[in-house]
C-alpha cells in the first residue's frame, strides 16, 4: 500500500501510521476532571459588595471577636431571608480577618453538594494536601471530609472558613463537612433557621435594616438622587431589605439618558404609572452584576424549591395565601382553618408554616398576640408570580379567614387586639382581590371584611383611622362594584357616620343623604337599613341647625322600627332612645322612664343601648327644666359608661358632659367644674382643640367657672 494517509484526531483519539496491515486495540479510561474545583478559595465568590456596611454593629462586633488571636473551635450561623445581607457581613468579616486579624481566609460555595465538595477539597489543597491524597479523596478511596479537616486542624496559620449559601444544611451534615477546630473559626450563611440543623453553633439572625441605615444604603449608591428623607421614604417602601435597596440604588446610579430622583422612583413603586414594582426593582440587577439569586422574584423560589425537594410542596401554597395579605404582623389565629383543597389540606398547614419559618420566608414576632411577619417585597414578588387560575381560591380563602376573626357586630369600646393588627391585611386583601381576576362574591366577601373592620375601629373610638380605612376600601372596591351594591353603600354609610364624629358635619350630611336615597331606592323606605340611614342622617343635620328635619328623621326611624321589628327589638329601642334625646315633645319625654325600664328588662342594666337610653332621658329631662329628676339617670349612666369603657372613651366623655351640665343647672358648680375640666381635656386630647365638641366643652367649662365666681 502506498501513498500518503490523511487523518485527524478528536477528543482523546490518537493517529497511528503504519506501512502494513496492523490491528490496534486501544482502551480509554475516563477519569474525573480534577480541575473542576473553584478558581480560588482565598477570594470570596460574591457579587457587588456594599460601599459601606450599614448597621449590623452587634453582629459584626461579635464575629470580629471570633477571629481574634487564639480564638477558635466555634461555628457561627448567619441566618435570615434571602437578600438581608448575610453574605455581605460574612464578606466584611473575611476582609477584616485577612487584612487586620492575620488569618487565612477560605471561602466555599455551599449551595449544592458538588460545589461544596470541590470547594472543601480546594481548602485541603490550600492547607497542604498532596495531589495523591486529593486524587484518592476525589476517587472515593478515602473520606474526603476527614482529609479536609485533618489539614484544617494542622494548619500552620489560624483561619476563617466561610461556607456561603448553605441553604440545604443536609448536605453539610450528610458528608460530615461542618466541624469545629481549635485552629480556626467557621461562619455559615443560610436561609435555614431551624436550630436543629446547627447543634452547638451560635445563631445570629439577620433581618431588615433600621430606617436611617437603610436610607444611607441608597445614598451610598446614588448620592445625587435626593435627600436623606427621600431615601428614607424609598427605603420604607422597599421594606428596608438590603437586596432591594442595593438593586434600587444600583438602578438610580446607572441611569444615563434621563436620571430619576429618589422621589421619581418612589412614585413609580406604587404601580400607578403602569410599571410593575417588582419588575422595577429588578431592573437594578444588571447594575450590580448579580445572578438569579440577586432577584427578588427568584430568591424566594430557591427556598420553595428546596422545600418541595424535602417533600413539603404545600409551603408554597401557604406562601401564596400569605401574599393576599400585608407584610405587617399577622395574628397566627387567622390561619386556623386555613386550607386550599388538596394543595393545602388543613392538616398540613402547621408543617407548611414550619417550612416557611425554617427557610426564613416568614418569621414569628414578639408581642401579646402571637403573630408572623413576611417581608413585603417577597409577598409582592410571590403575588406577581401566582398563576391566574389560583387567584379566585386564594382571595376567597383570605376573606373567609379574616371574617372568622373580625366580629360581625362589634360592640363599642376596646376591641380584640387582633382587629387593629388586621387593618393593613384587610386593605391588602382588597387590593389583591380588586387587581386579580376574581368573581363578584369574592369581591363582596372582601368588602364585608372591610365593613366589619371599619365598624370595629370606629366603635373603639379611633375615628380618624376608621375614616381612612373606609375611604381606602371604597377607593379599591369602586372599580369592581356598582354604585348600588349594598356593601359599597354600607361602607359609605360608615364613612358618613365617622365624618360626623370628626366634626365634619356638612360632609357627613352630604354622604349620609346619598346613602339614604340609595337605601330607599335599593331596599325600600321601610327597610331596617333605610331606617338606620334616617337616624344617622339626622345627627349631622341637627348640628347644621336643621333641627326640625333632624327630629323628623329620628321620628321616622323610631316609628318605622317599632312597626317593622316590634317595640323592643334592639334597633327599635335604639331609635326610640335617639328620638327621646332630641325631641321637645312632652309625649316623647314622658315615655322616657318606660323606655329605660324596657331596655333594662330586654337587654340588661349595663347594655350599651340601656346606658344610652338613661343618658338620653337625663338629657331630655334637664332640657325641659327637670334637672333634679335628670340627675340620678345621669349619674347612673356616667358610672356605668366609665366602668365599661374607661373614662376617656367618647361616650364616657359625653355622659360626663351631660352630668356636668345638669350639675351646673342645679348650681353645684364645684363638681360641675371638675367634670367639665376633664371633658375639655379629654376632647382636646382625642379630637383636637378646634373640633366643635371641644369648643362646646370649653364653653361649658367657662360658664361653670363664671357661675361659681358670681355665687
């Protein structure tokens, strides 16, 4: 055979040339790629580090003490929600240990078994392991973790070992990778908060930054974007999460064509300009050169993926339910009875919550009411990624659970502490329900939550908050409910009543006039709700000088309730009491004693309606010139109101005012002044100095003082 042969080798193939026939057998043994480890364990494999590490003073001081000369044999676990700055603190400690404390710094990515194993063997190589020893460990001929810790124990220099992103602690335990050594200190960063994973370690929890420090993070990155107060407002809207702050600051710092100010950024975070808030935050990722772990929409999914691998997929469904609500503390009792069908049966809620707690996706908060708190950026990110087909069930379940806690007919006075805690959650539920594709019954269930909440807050005496909550609810519900929807009408009625309590009589009258017209059209003139609307409208009209119109409405309400419900129905007794307190007709006043007795018999001596009837009767007797007869009723009502509600509750102040006025009429000015002073002080404190009722209290006080001087 003659001529030239042309050939080309591929991969590990080789070319053989011969002048005759040859039979060649070649065996290829494939070995692992020994060069697959990290490029360096002496340099932290992190993205952009903070310009200045803000806050974390206590944690940093504790960790710096752990790398002082002669200190070792300890593991520190930095745990918390993804993006809260655990790695940043570990990096700052690493820099301190290597530049000031004279330690060798070793940094290993512990996010998965392969990276952990490769990194730890690289640590062994750094500390003196031979190629033969490493090959044996890699080939499984000798225990790899034992080799690593042998060389760490015998290191000729003290060291700091950082195991970063150890969010699956099982891979550390299974291989025996996490140990202690007198030669050095170990720091672990993780989202896994369960203490049982870290026996013998000192756990340091990381949360969000204080307001001032969070604002400084934004100023560090974008110093020319606005004032410190502007930065603080943006920081609040981002929940003061270091990752979100870094993304926002990076975005603002790298704009070129038309840079935004911090105020511009803040306005766009509410979504009103059409920009999705989470999408806006994540636009800063390119500025910091981060990977998918540096995106809010991804960071929580990593933890849910881990929970699914652990056999707890229901944790994701519970987190989506939590995303219906707010980032403020949520009473744990709200979750009683929580279930989402087969995806989250009631029997699995406890384990699902434990999974979220263990992975730092939510946290328990201290206080008298046991609560949990989930970060707002995480909730918005989860809600954004929730499939559309789940919106209906999640919203309906969120409303059902709130309704189970909120009282259907809240009494006056101090409410269950959970009511105030639920306020931001109900508004958040309305926002989610209104923006998601939900059916009208679900929207109405959320509206009922809002009505119960506003009523309870109003009856606690916090009229300003009740007005704000009611206004927010109407604004969110109006695009989803028609004007004649009864839940919307009821919310308007509650707003009108609250405006009256705030002394805004003209606005109250206008709102309640519209409510009455809507009720008459929707329910008819004799409906109990229509009659309640009559009574409510009569109050502001009385203070606007329209006494005849006011009394006519009170009379219509009283007579209508008696005819429709019977004379001793609570609504009828209440309407009759209101007429008694405002009518000048002798027949109405003469019926007062019988009304009080009926209230005592039907409702009890200390029922709110009974006390109101006593007070209204005392007021009407004094007005027609019978202060002696009025005084026992006034004293009785006042004593019981104070006992039930406390001296500063609005109705207690009203009863004290009536008692003071009656005493003044009787010439008992010393006691009258004592009561009048407390009324003036209480109303100034609760309503402000310019409220009409505060002004009336001051006038009564001056009258009493003037009478005493003249006597």
